[in-house]
C-alpha cells in the first residue's frame, strides 16, 4: 500500500497494536530500527524484533508468527481509487449490438452522427492501447533497474520530528543511515548533499549552545556537529599513513598497488612536510601543532596531486570530551560487526551486537567494530592489489569479470553481500584509475567470491559502471534472473539486494555465457 501521511496512516494505526518488526541486515535498517524502538518505548508500544537477512528468513519468520498477525490494509474503496474498467471500458461487444440495432432501427438522417460516435470510440480504444503500452514501459523500467531512495532512518526521523518526539540520538542514527548510503554508493552525490542539508538544519536546532556558563557542556553529554572533513577512512582511530593506504579514494588515485604509486604517496607526504614518524603513529598521538592545520595541509597537497574531492560534508559526534567519531567511522564499524565471519557467532548474534554498537552506552562494542573494520579495509586493498597485479579483472565484452579463488587470503571476509559489494565497488574504481582502455572504463563489473566450499556455492554481485554521471541504477538483478532462467542454472535470489545472488560453482560458465549474450 502507498502511505501519503506517515503519521496518520502508519504510526497511529500500529500505536495501539503489538508490532512485529522485521529488520534487514544493513546499517540503514539498523538505524531506522533504533529510531522506531525509541518511539515505541516513548509510547509504550509492545513489539517483537526479528532480524532477517533475506527473503527466505522473512518468509519463515512470517509463517512462524502468522497466527498472531493482523494485516491492517486500507481498501481501495476507502482511498477512492477508480478501477481499471472505470477508466477504460471495453465497448467492442456493445458496439456490435448497437451497430446491428442502428442499421435496422435508426433513420438515415442520423447515420452521420453515428459515424462520428464510432470514430470517437475508435480513438478511445487507441488511447487505451497507448496507455497500456506506456504502462508496460514504465513497469519494465521500474522492474529492470534497482535503485535507492531516501534513507529509511531519515524517514523514521522525519516521523519522530512530525510528532515532536525527535531526540539527538535519533538524529545521529538518521545521519549514520544516510552516511551508509553514501559509503556504499547507493545514492548520487547530489542526493547526498541535499539530504545532508536537511539534517544540518536539525543538527543546528538540537545542538545549539550559548557561550555562557549556564549552558556549559557536562562531561557525559552528547554533541553532534557538522564537519567539512577529510575523505579518509577511520583516520582519527588509525595512523594517517594506514588510512591513506587503505582508503579507496586515495589508494585508487595514487595506484598504491604499484611501486610508482608508493613513490607518489611518499612525495605527497613530503609535499605536506609531515615527518614519517608522525604519520605512522596513531593520529591521537600526533603533535597538536601538526593536527591543528592538518585538514588544510592535506587538501592543499591533494589538489596538486589531482584529488579535488579530498574533503566532504559529514557529521561528527562527541561523547563527553574523550570520544569522537565521524559518521563514516560508525558505518564501517557497524557493518563489520554485522558481517563478522567468526564461526562462534551466528547471524542473529552479529545483528544484536551491531545494533548495540549504535547506543552510546556500548562504546566498547563500537571500538571492537572499528578494529574489525580496519582488518576489513586492509584485506580489501590487498585483494584489489592482487587482482590488478595478476590481471584477474578481464573484459567479457559487455562487462568486466573478476573471480576470487578459494585460497585467497582473507577471502572469508567477503562472503557476505555488503562486504563483497563494497570490495567490488572499490575494485572497479581502482581498475578505472589503472586501465588505459577507454571502453573498459565505462563497463560494469561482475564479481564472484566463494561462499560455501562444501556446498560448492559462490556469491555473485553486479556493480554498475563507474562514471561521474552515474545515476546509481543497477540493472543486474533482472539480468541475473533472465540468465539463470535461460540456462537452468542453480541460483538462489535470496538477498534483498537483487544484484547479489548465490550460484552453484559448476554452473558458473554457462551462467556467464548467458549473461554475456543477454547484455551484448
């Protein structure tokens, strides 16, 4: 159903019910869940939280609770939506009867008027066929491409704001949800900047402080601020050198997988005048005199090396005077906790741990997530370097293809959909920076990684082309379905992200051949 008034048609409907809350395994969904939990707690709404990683788990969970589920659906009659037959009535049979009657009973002087009516009816049928053709085209475009709209967390925060129940914590979760979309390239830069502007006004409203002593901040307070900060992953919790080496943006433009790229990095550091001893130690331990103007120094040198977008609009949060995190730090940490490959923990355990890390009372879990994120980012750049140096990225004609082997170091870190998608996007960006083939720069990427060696399955992900004008629409979901149907390949389209599927390794060759034929 379509909801025009989110407060009236959604929240007030479920407010007096016991709610069954299904939450997907991505950071934006977790943030939306946290906001809803806070609203439910405020209004004393009972709810059951069920994490689901795909369509199968969603169906299983629904069947388990179906005896208690009451679907609250507003009928079309209430919405005053006209039926299809009310718009276009099929009048062909009526016309046949009426024409026979007219031939027998109507006088000759009315024939001209009847002919005009027949012409009008013919035009109406033509309009109906044109309407149906446009409808088919619209549905085809809608189903062919996969793209993302406004962050779920932002929608939930907007609901809280409309009800005057928005809190600083809710605002921070909305910021993290939006940043998750940006980190994973789910939205365009224009959409990100627009939504940042919306949230910035809320940040100013919630975090306004006068400079007098009465409004001085307490030691354990929470403060959100807008930042024009560096585009470096986890640099405030890492060393500057490690962050430069393991951030996709800088690693791709320096081409750090090559000897020449490593030399360029050294030249970049020398241009800034930063000693290696300072750069390679933890950021928090660097000299204060260097940290004061660090952002400006890095941006100035980055412009000389062709990196015009070294700084970005984002937000940071302070917990008291000691703990500071950028929104992207929290995204990486939460994602790493949720997709942790440790054998001792189940998917539900990872979900709960990731959800807890978003609360300010569980900073120890957030710091654990940061350490896992560092490991993930290191492994990402090592695999990218390996793929580019050994020419594992090959052109299949209409798309690029790369397959990770079972023995690849740390490949287990990339068996989950979000981690593999992020690796694939970073690999494509790095490949575009490294290749001299103009045609290959405009191609999408299909990447496969081992999922379960015993069952002989691989995870396959499709990434749209890396261009400045990209609208972030992904066509691989529909293409994967067609290729699997045409070859009877054993695939499982279980993930909510349609561009990620599971495939039997033995069917990989015929599946790829069908995909090439389909996209050529």
